[in-house]
C-alpha cells in the first residue's frame, strides 16, 4: 500500500468515526477491545497500513460498505454517470432547501425500510442519486455539489 493510499484511507476512516460521534476510545470500548484506539489512530494517520481484512472489519463496524473506504475505486461502472454517495443524516436534517428536503424525506423512507433507526450516515446507490436529482429538478452532479456545500455529503466515490 502506498503512503498516499494509506493517508486517503485513514482520512476516510477518521471522517466516518467522527461523523458517528465516536472518539478513538469509544471505538475500542464499543468493539469490546477488538479495535484498539492506538491502532485505529495509526490507521487514520496513515502511520500503519491496514489489511483489506481489517479494513473490511472496520467498514462493518461503522456500518459502511468496504468500497466507501477504498481510494479511487470505480463504483458506478461507467464514465460520466453519477456515483453512489454517503450522506451525513445529521447535517441533512438541518438543511432547509427544496433539494435537501427531498433527499431528507427519501433518506427517512430508506431508514424505515431498512429498519435502521440509529444511523447517522446512509449510503445511496447511483440510481438513487439520479432519481433524487430528477425529482429535485437538478442534475446528479449539481445535487451532489449542493449536498457537499450544505455539509450533508460524507463521501462520494472518486
């Protein structure tokens, strides 16, 4: 793993942990010691390379698909189409603009359908982003930019 990859993965890990309101000590405690704070901190700083198996375990712990933590992965299968995204539900709820209210209602419905009532983040597929953009009267790229500007976008594939 290159230093740039380790740094990119680490930044994503830190962003997800902070989004979920967890300290490094909280991660260690909630994982019953499976994830040592010092080790997760080293992964986040890029000081220590993380194996795919361990990264998959952390993705599972945070409730994310592994692909959301990998740098540069092609996730949408085609150039020019919008990619899936990861939403910060806390920031999304605070938004008041029309496109954000549509996304917020959609996110609530997905949470109900999935039975995920404790989440602070939500992954949406590329097709969901396209449908939301259409419903909001905007393009997928503009919707993603708006979500980013409002602080409601946690991750978007490269």
